[in-house]
């Protein structure tokens, strides 16, 4: 259960090596979070992430999770909830893909869609039901401004995030009044391993800045968080640009 100050005591991270997720969990552990489940594919990076959080004083458990294997989600994640209540589920997995390459290799594009959208639908429904059964908790979904309007440069990734975003919003509406809070986080370009080597976009941010925004959003029980906040206005304008004008933008 959350403590008297509203901080989650237990957190489940889907995508246990995500830089944004780990930055968020470090902030929460520095407050009052004590139990952390890191879910992901077994790897040295996952073990390193667990060790880093343990060094901060958290009790960390690692559990196998593969977004591309939705058939395993119900059993695998069910075991986590069987160990006790989870106050916060942070859905932070996803792949960027390689737009130029993936256009020529449709199966690669499908893998992006299956990871970012299909896997999230499965894991989101499984964890949402578990949260609802325990009667409380928050589900934070890391979306992206890329889902607001698909750009020529990354429409495969953008379309997968658009689907994820719409799903998360609908799930939040479905769970309204149940005691379960769903928050969609829409960062802009985040300087991270995933974007290394890419040309930086305007309003670029960092995993630590996104983490701070997530923490504030949880305190406020926000439904949507933009990082940085100015992107809310920017993307509202972009979303309403006529298509012919949008095509001429250098994006």
C-alpha cells in the first residue's frame, strides 16, 4: 500500500532496463519505495539494474518478461501479484526500430508494432485486472509525442505509439472509479541509449526529467503528462495542421 504521504511502497517495472523507468524508480526509492520488481528478458543489463537499486536500499526481485510472448504474461505477472500488492506498475518497454530498413523488411516493422502495441495491450490488461482485484494502484504507461501525429521519418514507430496511447486512454476510462489510476506519459525526444546517434529534436529531454514529471504526475493523480510541458501546446498545433502543410515540415 502507499504510505501516508502517497508514495508507492511496491513497484513493478515492465521493461526493467529502461533508462526512464530506472530514473523514476531511483527517485521513488529515495523517497519511500522499498520493493521493486524488474521484469524483462534475462541479461547482464537487467542484473546490473537490479544491483544498482539494491545499492540504494531497495529490495529488488527480477522476473522474466517478454513483450513478444503475450501467452506468458498472465502466468508470469500473476506470480508477481501473488506475492503481495503492487502500488505502481510502470510500463516502460518498447523499441524504436529503423524506419528506412523496416520499410523494406515488413517483418521488422511488425516486430516494432508487436513489441510497442500488442505486447503492451496484453501486459496492460493483465496488470490492470490485477490492480483492480486488489482495489488500488497506478498504471503508468510511457507513450510518446510520436504517437500524436505520424511523421514520414518514423511513422512505423509513431503508429505503434499512437495505438498504445489510445489503448491506455481507453483503459483509464474503463478503470475510472475502481480505485485504479492510469497515467499516460508523453515525452518528446529523450536523450538515451535508444536515441544515441539520432539527430536531436527540439524540446529534447532526459530520463531524469521524465522521471521527475512522472513523480509529480503521480502525486497529482494526473491522467496525461507531457515532458516537457510545452509540448502540450506545440503538439496541439501540429495535430491540427492541414496535411499538405504538415508534409512540407522538415520532420
